[in-house]
């Protein structure tokens, strides 16, 4: 049986972005009967639920990703014929190289800042990934660059029946949303957009499992008949089914929305998201300093022009078809022979 280990983060404090894209690959590997184990310092309740759903295990370690002690801990667990995915901004070139000599290593990368990567595979699914300087990776490494390799969870590639509640606006800002951009976006739309277009457009708020503002959001929507709050839904894809527009933070959710053939307005929330959005098929706004003054106007424009939304969604779907995890696992299988 093929064996896959995954070293990443999955705590409520750090968020689930890295975990979720690794989970998409793990899901595809489990579909091929691979044994999968996540190696984590901490696993949030949501992460544990996802791992249990696909029959993946997890091992807890105390050492910090990128440290010498962590490398020693991993080498105790992993054998040379196993695969190891490393996905963390704390991983250093030396740390990766040490594991390269002990296992088959796949590095999830975003910014091409890890010079001289010694790995068997490097995955960067950003649209602009092929323009980044990956010339310093190991000569024999397979570089999986671009949206063709986007790590999309299987639920976003399924065909869902047409929703009888289609035409709503969805707002979601990841697993935690520390700045409560969900509440800010709702306020802008309710008080600025509705006067422009009327209040006939439902709004769904999708709050992640680590969102600390649930009580505040519940209080905010009291009396708003067109607004509903969905906290950590079992299936985000089903909750998004039929959306006219998804307002979301940059990150893995962008590819998931594209794979589901939906329109998105993407907001940059932190600095490290800038590079991944170069050549994005979706319109992008900078919200690092708060929501832009014209945010509500942008949303109103898209809602009033569904043809623009459909054209953009079709273009995004053509870039990200949701089959990235399958392609990655197929390459891993070939390299194992």
C-alpha cells in the first residue's frame, strides 16, 4: 500500500488554509487506497472531522515545523519509499533538503522564495506560477505549476442539482476571519447596495469553524429577513450552490469557487495573497486596510449584470477544473515506480 505523510498546520489560531489544500490531495490519495497520515502540532475540531471523513490518521508532534528537532521526529516516522508533503511558511530549504534524503518530498509553494529546493515535486497552482523563478529547484524535480494543479476538494467538482434558491450573494472569509470582514461586508451591502438595487437579493453569510464573531453576526442579522448565517456547514459547496456572486478572501476558496463554476469578487486580506492573484480570472480588491469605499458599488454592478458574472465564471472554470489533486497523485504514483 502506498503511504503518504503530510506535515502542515491545522490549528484554530493559524487557520486551515494549508491544511485544506493538503486535504484535497489526501482525499485523492485515499481514493487510490493510499494510507494517509497528517503530522500536526495541533488539530482543530474541523480538521479532525475532515480527516475522519476520508479515513486519514493524524500524529501529534511538539516540535516546530522547520526545526532540526522536527526533522528528526519526521525521520523516525517516515521511510524512504514513502511520500511526504510539506506545506508551511516555516519550512526552510535546509529542512526540506534533510527530508529529501529520507523520503519522496512534495513541497507546496506560493511565492518561489525557497531557493535551491531539493524536492521530488513542487506544486504552485497560482495562475502566474509559470512566470516565477523555479530554475533553482532540483533538476529532477517535477514542477506542477499553474491552475491545472489547483488542490480542489472533491465536493467542489460534483454536479449539484439546480438550486431553488439561486441568485443569492454569498459572503465567506475563511475559517477564522479575525477582522470580521464578513460583518463589515454585510453592513456595506445592506446599507449601501440595497438602496441602489432594492432588497430582493438574499445574502448568505458562511462562517468558518474558528470564527470568533458568531454571536456578533447573529445579533447583526436580527431583523434582516433576506440574510441567513451558516456556521461551519457540512458542505460549503452545497451552501454555495446557486450563488450569483461569492465575496471571498484570497486563498484556496478562490479555486474552489472557480471549480464550481461560480462568480467571485476576491479580496486581498494579507500580504502573502498578492502573488497568488496575479492574472486572476476574477476581479480583485485590496482589503488589507479595510473594505474599499466602492465595495458595495462593485457588488451592485455584478448583481445587475449577470451576463458578466456568467462569462467570468466560465472563464475561471476553464482554468480550474477541479482535477488538480488527481493529477498530482498520478504523478506521485509514477515517480514511485
